[in-house]
C-alpha cells in the first residue's frame, strides 16, 4: 500500500487517531457530521460516501474505520463516543504501514482541521447551554 493511493479507511483511521489523541471523548454523531461538512473542502476525503436520513449523516466507511480501530485497541467505544484505546501509542507504526510520510502529513493536516471543528462545536454547545459564558 505504501506505493499506492491510501484507501479511505486508512485516511479516516489516521484522522480519528490523531484527533482523539488531542482530546477526550468524541461523539460518533459529531465524527459523522464534521467529516461530512469537511468533505467538500478536503480532497483527501473525496472517497467518503454519506447517507442522509433526516438531519443525521451516516457513512459506512467511517463506521467500518471505527470498528477496525476499536478491534485493534487503538480506540475504545463507550456510550456512543470514541476514546483513545490501550494500543493508541502504536498508531504511528500502524499509519506508517500503509501511508508514506507525505501522506501521513496530509492526514495530520486534515486531522488538525477536524480537531479544530470539534473544539468549535464543543464551544458552541457550551454557549447554548450556558448563555452567561
């Protein structure tokens, strides 16, 4: 895989692992909605497909990536949110198994933007729940 184009699940794995490293729980619904919003601006996410049911975005690719990451111990799934798992420290070895250094840098850049959107969403939710802040 190192010589070819990474598959979307490897890209998602990198984005999620890097973002989870920088914060606490990440709700699954936020992962789905933020990546859906980012898709139009991030060429690296062009292979991602979503189903829209009402106000809910769902991507089978995201669901499968999270499943693989939890099975490998990189992430843990608790009450509808993901956390870093017991094997999270080994994620760089995991990523380097199928991504080149330049691809890892591209995934890292998208992950930073993903994390920033998570942070902004959390700040917006706090403002809604506590208007005095």
